[in-house]
C-alpha cells in the first residue's frame, strides 16, 4: 500500500482519499479505523437485562438461528447487531473471523490443530471446539506465521 501526504494550507481539516482498483478487506479495515463515529461497545442481553461486554471477556461471537450470540466465561448473550457489525466493533488485532458465521478471540484459543486436511480444528479456553472454514484457512495460517 502506498501512502502519500500533501500539505496544503487551503484545507482546514484533514481529507483522506483512497484510490483502489477494488474494495478489499484491508480497505474496509482501514476505513473502520479511520472512522470516528464507529462505536466500539458491544452490549448483549441475557435474562431480560442488557449488559456492556468487555472485549477482553469475549471468547467467541457467532450467528445461529437468525441471531448473533456473544460467548463469555460467564455465559452467552444475544447481540442486537449483525455479525459484520460486531466484527467492525471488535479489535482486529485480537479477533479473527474463522467462518461466515463465527469470530473468535485469539487470546482465548487453547490450541489450533492443523492435522486435518483442508481445515483447522480450534479448541478454545472454555472447552468449546470449532473449525476454521476452508475459505479462512490461509488467513489463519498467515496470522500464525505459517
């Protein structure tokens, strides 16, 4: 990625223009980081109460049965967000999407098992097991430095 800065006294506030051949995940991530109005709070409901969830407490966020759930060590919460909206609020250096329906907290991973052909088995600290879909295997391997 090329970065260019031009100093011009006629501008009263910074202006950012992104020139690209196509929208990529990197461009989307960059736009989210630059956006000031993107809230970082995740709130979930459980037992009729809404609680603010700390990102460091989240183990995984997943969708199922038309709803989005956030799992912590204390339980499971229903989010009023779509999965991509939750992903946009989560810290990208700590959370990674492993399938079209699941995001995991890398700091809550016990181990990755790469012995299966074409996929990766993930065991989380809370005992939950899940799989990285084939579409996301190369991304996970890159994160793991493989």
